[in-house]
């Protein structure tokens, strides 16, 4: 049971980390699809 | 990595329906329309039939052939308005834009309706049919065979079957797969079924949440597949005992328990299904996560053509000139098709690991199984464990 809880907790942590890290690394849709002349928020 | 992805795609593209094959068109007499469309073409289009546009797709003028506009009485260019629109229609116009992704220069592509109809038609019909049919068969099997009990007398002794890290990886994979399955179905068919039931406002919130979960939990799924592969691949290599196990049907309908090592042939089938189909789902999922960055199908179709596989199946060569949108549409369809297949397999796995077999859940619950259960289902593995214990006891 401990491993189930740990796995589900890890899943949540990975999901939140991915949602934070990918845009930071420039993988947001707006960053990927705009040129240098475009100012992003 | 790219080669692995291609290999996976090639392996499984063998069963792809021939969506993209082009059938040679019969010559049509167009003299009555001066070479333009005929009534027959228009009627075909209205009836949703395939129309061969090759007679006009190349008629896009000569954009470089016009006189320079700086010349006196200079022309607008070498292409008329109809020719310009035709070039846009057939994606051969020279488009310049500040938008960076490859699809930005495709102003018109016409596979969207086919994609929508395929998703809402055959894909959902056969996909859910497969999963629900599998569930129905399992219910029938349960009614006929009942729960597979431990035949012998329980010993009260436990054997460690899966270590903590193995159970963690299993539940990471299981939890993420179920969540991805549910959110995937919402994304696939929510517009058709949930909007009429809940309304667009409620569905909007659900769809946004489902997309967030699906995109971000996917990384846990991919990590778990890698963990599972390295933890168990050695135990899932083919072994001569697998043949006997398969010939006896795993003893599932009686006739004794065929000997098996840590994993029997049925479990090996599940393992390789998860690795190969899960790997393919991950590959197409990455293509969808990074839109237009990782196109796979044109390259896969080209390799299949090179191997002569479509020709062997009596098909025309697969179309390798795919618009970026079409690549994404194929990736989405492939993602869903393989997911449905894997889901059907996993449903059977869940059944046998829970209600279907006494003592099976303990392996992934506490990690320890009843020794009698292990002797009945994995006798060779128990002998290995006992021999190791004896060796360890003797040397200490």
C-alpha cells in the first residue's frame, strides 16, 4: 500500500514539475511558434 | 532514439489501414469543360467520395514568369487569381510568414473532416467495442471458470515476489495509464458526448483539466515504462518452459499448473505488450506534445514503401507527401488506436491480478505471496528462490 501511495504522489509531483519546467525551458506553444520580433508576456 | 521510434512505428504501421494509399484514377473526358472540373467530379465530392485532383492541382501558373512590376505596364505576376487560389488549395504556394512552426505556411488542408469522421466513427466504435468486448469476455470467463483458487493447502509462509522499487514502478505505470486513459477519452470524445450532456461551459473546464493532466502525467508514464523495462526485461526473455505453458493454456482451464519461472508466458505477453505498445504510444504522444516538431509518418511510410510492404499487401505505395497537419492527425489516430489495444490487454491483466485469481494481488500489494500460490503458479521460480536462500544460509 505504501508503494501505491508513493507512486501516486510521485505522479502528481512529476506532473506539476513538468507543467512548470517545460514553459521555463521555452517549450510553451507561444514561445515555439513566434519569431524574435514577437514580444511574449 | 529516433531510430528506435522509427522502428516502433514501422513495426506497428503494418496493421495501419490504408488511409493514405492513392488509387490510380481512370482517365476522365474533360473536353466538355475545357479541361476543368466535370459534373461527375462535383457529384463525387458532394457524396464524400475520393476525387482525383491531379488534373488541376499542378495548374498554378508560373509565378516567376510575369514581367516585373517595375516595368512599364508590368503585370501582377505569372499566375492568375484562380491559379493563385489553386496553389493555396493544393499547398504549393510560396508562403512567407513570421510564425515559426512548419504548419504556418499551410493555409488550406483538406483532411480535417476525414479525421473528425474517423475519430467519431470507426475509431470510437471499434476502440470502445474492443475494450467493452474484452470486459464482457472476462465476465463470461468469470461466470464459467470462477475465481482461480489456490488448489493446495496454504502453508502460511510468505515469499517476497516484488521488491519495493518494483511495486513503485508498477503502480506509477498503472496509475498514470488509467489516468491517461480517462483523460484521453475525454479529449477524444468529450465534444460528442459530454457537451450534449453537460453543456459547453462545464465541458470547457473538464477539457482544460483533462488536457493538463494528460500532457503532464504522460512523463510519469514514460518514466515508469523505462523503469519497468530495466527491472524486468531479464525475467521476460523467452524460455523453453514458455512453450509448454502455452500448450497447456497456462492451466487456466484445469489440467494442472505448468511450471514457470518468475514470469510465465502470459505475463511475458503482457510485459512485451506494455513495452512495445506503451513505447509506441509514448513516441506518438511525444509527437503530439511537441506539435510539428517530431513528424513520423511520412518517414515511416517511405521506409515501408522501400521495404515493399504495401506492395506485398496489394496496396499502392503509401503517400509520403504529408502536410504537417496530416502528420499530427495520423499521430493522434495512431496514439488512440494503440492505446485502445493496450487498454484491452491491460483490462485482462487487471482482472487476473485482482478478482480473477486468489493470491495474485498480494504480489503487487504487500509484495509477498503465499508459498503455495507461488509453488502452483511459478514453481521454477520458487525453486530458484529456495536454492538462493539455502546458499545464503550455508555460506553464513
